C-alpha cells in the first residue's frame, strides 16, 4: 500500500470546557510545565497549542501496561480560551480537531460553557472524552501522584469513594439531560460509539492522567489511522479571478502533498465541486519578478505551504472551507459528503418559516460568526437566506420576495463584502435595503435604527 505509516500526521485534539475547570492545568500536568500560573488572570487568551511526541505519551502510560504503541508521530493539543466572549475562537478550535477533551469540574458538574462546548462538538460531529477533573478536591482524598485512576481509587476511604460515586452519578444524569450518554471509561465497552467515556483526573496531583493519555492513544489507533493517512489537508482562503488563469483559489496546505492532476473536491454553495488540479502555482521569488507571468508552476507541493490552484469550476467555491483530495482508495461520494459538511451546518441555521433577512458574508467563517450573533437573545433577527461573496442581483431577488411576506425583512445584511452596481440599482428600485459593514455590531445598529424608524 502507498499508505506508509510514516506519512501519518498527528491527530489534533482540542481541550474544551467551562472556565476554571482546569484545561490549562491539565496540559501543564501532562507537559510537566507551569503555564497556568503565568497566564493573565489564569485565562488562556489565545489559541495555544502543545505538541506531545509519541515517546512522551508512551512513557506516561507505562504503568497501565497496555499497548500504547503509537502509529502517529504524536498528538497536537489545542488549548482553547475559556471565556464566554471567545465563542467564535472556540468554535474554530473545535472545527480543526479530530478529537476533543471536554473538561468538567467534579465539584461543579456541567456549567454553561460545558453545554456550549457540547453543542459545538455535536454540531461538528467531533468525538470526545470527558476529563472529570479536580478529584483531589473530594473531601479526604489521598494523593497518589500520577497514578492510574483505578489504583488511586482503591487507596481511598469508603467516604471518598461514596462521594465520588454520588457526584459521578449526578454528572452522568446532567449529560443525559443534554442527550449524551456517558460512562466511566473502564466500564465503557462501546467507547466512541454511542457512549462517551469519562476519565476522572486531577491536574494537580496527576491521578488519571495516564488513563487520559492512553485512551486518546487507543482511540487514535482504533478510529483515526485511516482518517490521518489518506488525503491532504487544505483550507480555501480566497476565491478570485486572475488574468490569464481564470478563477483560482488560494489555499493553505496544512498537511500532505498536492499534485498537478489530483482530483479535488471543494465545498460549493449548493453542491460539492469535483474537479482536478490544472496548475499549482506559487508566486515567483523576488528576483524573478520581471519574468512574464508572475507565477511558478509546480508538479507537486508539500505541506505546509500556501498555494494558488487553478482548476475548472471553481467560481462557486467557498472561502473558509476545506479542500479534499480524492485518494486512490476513497469513495468519491463520501468525500463529497465531507466537503459539504460545513455548508450543511450553516444551512441548518436558516429560519424554517421562510421569513427573515438575507445575509451575505465574505467567507464561511465570517458567515458563521454573523449567524451566531443574529441568533443571540439580545438580537434575534431571523434569517431566510444566506450567501457568500459579493452581493449580486440574484441575492437582491431573494430579498424582494420578502417585500410581500414581511416587509421589514426585505433587507440584506452585507458583512465584509462588496455590492455589485446592478445589485445596488435593483435594490434601490425595488425598495430593498442593503446594510454594509465590516463589523458585525455595526450591521446590527443599522438594522435596529431602521426597524425603530419603521415603527414610528
Ligand atoms: P481553565 O480556565 O480551564 O484553563 O482552568 P485552569 O487550568 O486555569 O485552572 C483553574 C484553577 O483551578 C487554577 O487555580 C488551578 O490551579 C485549579 N485546578 C485546575 N485543575 C485542578 C485539579 O485537578 N485540582 C485542583 N485542586 N485544582 C485544580
Ligand atoms: Mg486556561
């Protein structure tokens, strides 16, 4: 097979949960460092990442005497910010991830951001384990530094074990209320199927950390090797027309290799775009700028690199989505499904009543952010249609329909996009309002002023 093991990339794991549940401290504990105390106010202010080499993980799980032989080079863990105002960053974190650790404080149970994280994980279909952290806070806990959890639990008094079980049962019930089945990991035979695993941990004294690492590793072996082997990983940054090249897409190749002639699938507004790479282009090095046609052609390009791709049918590609390479063993239909995943989750947020404003944004990411904002309790603006890229006549047509249904929604909110001359003229003629801004709040202010004005 061409799938050589040393071509596997490291899985990306993100660590999520309510603020102060111990996300950063858990990473510190695994790393053997102390980032947590150095942080401003203890809050992780940006998306930071830590790479754990396989060797490190093997060492830490030795005592469990399980087969922790890793086929991946390591594990990249992203520590996402824990503060409420970082919802968008966090959703970006979970979007990147192959797996996630959801941290819950055993003394608090599920908290608002735990539930928010759960919803993001559900939305993205990301598998996760629950780290039930701060078990050392149980009254009378006897420290067994860095011990596997079963061993540590055996050392505890009846009272501690009783308190643990009571809290565990409560938390399992809270998860059930969110539609999620959970179970202690060593009792969960269905791991990763319908029941998610809970691993009790202490980020301070290290109990349960070997279990957490082992579970992530075993999981990787079981479910992730294929996923990490096949295609390259690529994100579309921008879609644009270039003189002499037609429509091209600028991408970042995060992992793997792209070849001229590769069959690729990109997310489109309605359907996936299946095409093949006609040219792989990078800008000429400075000294060669005089040479006519300022791009270099490549037969193949390895990650990480930013590249301009020329292929047929890219006009409707959507910035902010993933580009998939169809490998020799891949089922095209499956890849198409995967490519449309992002779009589906956005589409599902459109108001079913068919009454609402039309929203247009520059990339899928900015559209998601805007939709998220419009949904919040303070705002609550229903959306009936969405689009990505400049506002065209066809978008205005959609808003015109609303003139008859619900006049105040005959509006286009254009976020960080241009409006074509034709679209502008049609809108003026028909009485459709177009609000343009590059900051979400400004769009809302304009909308609100308009509505208040209508009411008077
Ligand atoms: P984050 O906001 O989720 O990243 O939480 P931090 O890692 O910053 O931890 C918040 C606070 O809880 C800090 O004071 C930590 O020292 C403390 N903490 C974290 N994990 C544990 C744990 O397992 N046991 C105890 N007793 N305290 C913990
Ligand atoms: Mg933190």
